[in-house]
C-alpha cells in the first residue's frame, strides 16, 4: 500500500493534478477530497520521489532482504537524507532505533549538510544486495553486518514535538482561543495551524513587554507532560537511559521481562551472511523496574544467553487481550490483509484524472485499515494506556506497526468519543463520513447521549458539506452557545441553514476584538473550569508559551478592577501590578494575551481598506470557490462578465483568489453561474471530473468522493 500510494502521490505532485479537480493547492485538495492533510500528501510524494532515486529502499519497505518490512514513518525519515551510498547505514540505524531517535539523527545530519548518520561508523559494508522488488522472488546476496554507533547524548536530546501542554479553563475561554485562531488566519491570508498562531501570540506579547523570566512560576490550571518516545536500544550506547517512569520500564514490568537480559527489538530472521541486519541488539540495563526473571506471562523462562524481546512480549500480550475481548477484530484484520495482498498495482497511465481516482481507491482501503488498527489499539491492555505513560498507544502504533502516531491517536480517540453517538459512529466506521467531518460534528454535539433526531439531522446535513463549511458551522454553533449571535429556537446545536451560515461569514474590523472581550468577561463570571485545551508542541515552543502565560498571570489585576482593550489603551507592560487576592489562573493569563493580540491585529483604526470592501466583508475576506481557504490576493469576479454588459451590482460580484479567478471562470477548472451570494452554483474541476456545489454543499456529480469515482471504473 505504501509503495503504490507513494508513487501515485509523487506523480500527482509532478503533474499538479489537484488543479484538474479545481483546487489551487494540495492542502485544500487533500482535506476536501481525500480526508487527509496536505502534509500527508506531501510526505508521500517525497517518499515516491525518493523511491525513484533509491531503488534499494523498495526492498526494505517490502522486506525482500530477509528482514521485517521497514515502517512507513521510518522510510519517510530515511528518504529525506539518504543517498544510494548512505542508504544501508540509514536503514540499519532505522532498524535499531525508535522513530523519534531516527528523526533526531536525520535532523542532525541535515544540519551538518551530511548524507551519512552523524557520528556513524560503517565497518565491512559491501554494496547493497541486488533484489527483485516485484514479488521479491530473488534471494538477496550475502552482505556483512553494519555497525552503527551514536553518542548517548545525541539520543537523549528532546524530540521535535515532545511536550503536551494542557490548560484547564471555562468553555468561554476556549471559545476566545478559537476566535484568536480565526483572526490569525484572516490576517495572514491562509489557513494556519495552532502552532503558527501560538508563535504570533507569543511574539505579540513579547513586543508588548510580556516576556518570561526566572521568577515566573507555572500558574494554576496548566500542566506540561513530556511525550515519551518508545525507547529502543542501540549498539554502542555509553551510558544507561533514564529508568524512572519510562514507557520502556512500564512495559517491561507489565510483561514480566528482566531488562538486564532483554532486547527491545524482535530478533527477526538472520539469513546467512546477514547476521547483523535483523538481529536484535542487547539493551542497556534499566534498574528498578521490578521485572521478574521469567519471560512474558504464560511462557517459560528463557535461557540467560537468549535475550527476550520486549516488542514480542507486548505483541503477545496484546493479541491475548484482543482474543479475549473481541475475537472478530482479528478476523477483520486478516480479511483486510488478504484484500491488500490480492491488489495488483496499476500502471500510472491515463493522466491526472485517472491518478486522482486511483488515489481515491487506495485511500478507501487505507482508511479501513486505519479504522481497524484504531479498533485493535482500543483493545490494547489498559495498563499500557495513557495512565501509565502519556502517548503509549501512539508509540506502539509508530514503533511496532510503522504507521503515523498522530493519525492513529486521532482515530482511537474518535472511536472513544463517538460511543454515545451510534448513528454517527456507524457512518464513520462504514466510511460514509470522513474522520475530519466526524470530529467536527462531535464537537457540536458533545459528550453524552443526544436526541436521536438531532443526531440524524446532523448526519444528513454534514455528509454533503465541504470541510470548510463544517469548520464555519462549528464556530457558529459555539458563538450561539455564548450568545454572540442570535438564532431561532432553543438549541444552539441544530444545523444552521444556508442563510445562517452565510450571515456568520460577514466580518467587519473590530468584530473579533469585541467577541474576545465579551468571552473574556463571561469566562471570569463562569465557575465551570471543566474544559481542557490540549496542545502538542516542541520543547522550545512549549517553554516559550508556558513562560509567557506565567508572565501574563503576574499582570492580571484583581477581580473587578480590569478593563479590556475595548476601553483602555494601556498595554500589558504599562499596566499596574495590582496585589491580587489569589494567584491568577493560567486561563486568565491566556485571556490577557488574546485580548492584547486582538487589540493589535483587529484594530478598526488601522485596518487597511480594499477596493470593493463591502464585497470582501460579506464573504469573510476569502475566496468563495468551494473548499478554498485562500484569503490573500483576492480579486473581484463579475459572475456575468463585464465584457458581456454584466453590472457592478452586489449580486454580480464575487471574491475569488488569483487561481480560481484566472483558471476558473476564465479558464478550465471551475465554472459558476447565478446570483450572489446564495443563489450561486459552482462546478469545481475540469468538466470530466467536476463536482457541483451550491453554498459549499455538494449537489451533484458522477460521484462525490474520489474513492466512489474509482469504484465506478473498476479501480
């Protein structure tokens, strides 16, 4: 699956095939039609490109050389830096280290401009064996072992993303945070993630004089947790790893393995002449685990000279747990594997249209595989869960299964939160509703049982909407909850009408600033600190963010003595430090940062005006092509061409990005007709693949999704 997906993704990137389907960039294309992120498509494309210049990598992915197949995540890291000459060293390192350690080594090599692992020593390495990737019929030739050594200090450096920050806050404060993200996206002109917003938030605070210092203490309601990597042993380690509280130690204790006699990797096959390629390496001593001298539960003690494998013990315990709780899950998994084995890779012929449909067919199967993995991981022994070590399920997925940590964590979490929404859960598991759309609907309906009719209404509503509109509607429902917008009825969770959705798009300078101030006031009056804002950040960014919040908390005035930026021009560093009756809580410091951010980024006095400002405000300063997130370089399009005597009236004007203006009505990849704003019909994509939309709602095509289109062609 990985090989074929990578080749299709690389070919699509080379041809910019997403433009054929009416999308300006791969991010919008992947989100709307593939139910994936643009990063996923980009990484797979890079892997596919690497397979062309590194033919031997294919053999390692397939396990043709007598070793277990290399995981997708590990292969992505190796592909970033390896050359034909250095590939054997990188593969050997990937098989002897965790994914995070491998990523760290790749970043170190890139920083030094080297294609070889930093501080690696290759001994007696011969050229890679000749293999036959298609089917792996040929036996690999003899190859001597490669010895990789790395300093322990290199392995114990913080990972790129290794800290989880959790803030306990009132729901109104969480809504203010979402408003800040939306303001950030509006100003920078594109869709951005939380990490980019936090950088802007901290930067704006620093410019106002709110900077971390050594006196700042972590405020109440904020916790940071190191996301621990699954720690594998490497040969040449000069000192033992930290033992206290590690995932490795917890797993060893639960499996009954003595780490003084164990390896962390599976021994695997060792063909003659390849002894070092797949053989496990004895691990370092981890004292204080309470591990027994016996092997895994239910097995006889192994000979002292034969090291046990922690990975194998975990797999065995996991399988016994699955057989006990849900034996049918294994049947599902075996059926999926059989279907994957029966697939015959298709030649990459037929242009962008066929490439897109081929990718959709592959994703239909991969989506089911991911849902199956998530179900199996939900049956993982509870003592291995987040209660023992944060991120352990993701680590198991990444290290033992070779799949994306974050994707699996999201799917496992989604299975758990949908337990009270049976209809939504059934639609998700059947593949009728994508993962992203399911998350959005759950955010509206919330935890606990809901009215069956409300669930049916949302399911019938969401299945036809673009992900972009779903994002808008989640924000609208949250504004309803806090009384920021008026609505008919008494349930803020009901699906919005087209008119309500479009009315929520209208934006005027200062509106977000006012909403954040209102939400801040509501949060201070609220007593329900029962919402958690969870952020996964790099170690450095987490330190800056936590330190900035702590510094802001010292500037929070006592209750009843503060005025927001709406009525005061005083910046935080100029504000007097009032003696508060109690220490400010973390969310109060965050609200202060958000208000300062909105005061600068949404100041009506300095907001630049554009031509046709009324039209841009009506459409939230963004391109109105379905699914497009562009907000920069907008051009006003005349629906009935001005060259055909089309008027300059509001009903005939529509903001479009440069791509959708030039390549849409005036090109080949989009058509629109009707009257703005709500009587418009779009045909997105070239005529042979076009999908029709009305108000970001799908209205017709041969099929809505690429996977459905591929099935109609027998792909």
